[in-house]
């Protein structure tokens, strides 16, 4: 697919210069295509989020227990907490993939425009 500047997006791997190490390869590809830095950062955040999902879910559970205990002490009716529900959502592994795919899609759209996004 062509981007707004009429260039092929994503670039074929053969169009990038060869490098000896992983760091040199990444640096060369970022220099040739600066959006690779954004995509790499999003990928790293998605991987970190994947590994932290169980801890986030545990944190949501702890917050909910603490909140329920405080409400019982003050005889308040139980109700949902936005913070707890958000943490619970972010703690779902299935959400990680959709969330970061949406972030990447928005980043591509912001950088290249809507026409370069191909749906098939």
C-alpha cells in the first residue's frame, strides 16, 4: 500500500541496509524509516504489558478487597470502582493484544494517513 507521500508502506525488508548486530540493524532501520522507532516502542510496551498483566489483575483484586473492607466499616453500599474495573480490564491478557494493536493503528494513521492502512 502507498502512503500519503507515494512511498510503499510498510517498506520491504530488502530496501533496508544490512547490519551486523541487532542494535546496528535497529539503528539503521530507524534512520531509514523513523516510524520504526515508534513501532518498536509500542511493541516493547506491549510485551511489558503482557508480562505485567497478572500483577495488574492482582493489584485490582487487592484494591477491590481494600475498598470493600472500608465500605463495610462505614456501612456504605457496595458499588463498582472505576479504578478497579480499569485495572481489571488492563490485567486481561486478551485485552493487551487488542489495546496495543489499536495504539499501533492510531500511530500509523497519525504518521501516514488513513489511505495507507490496508484491511486485507
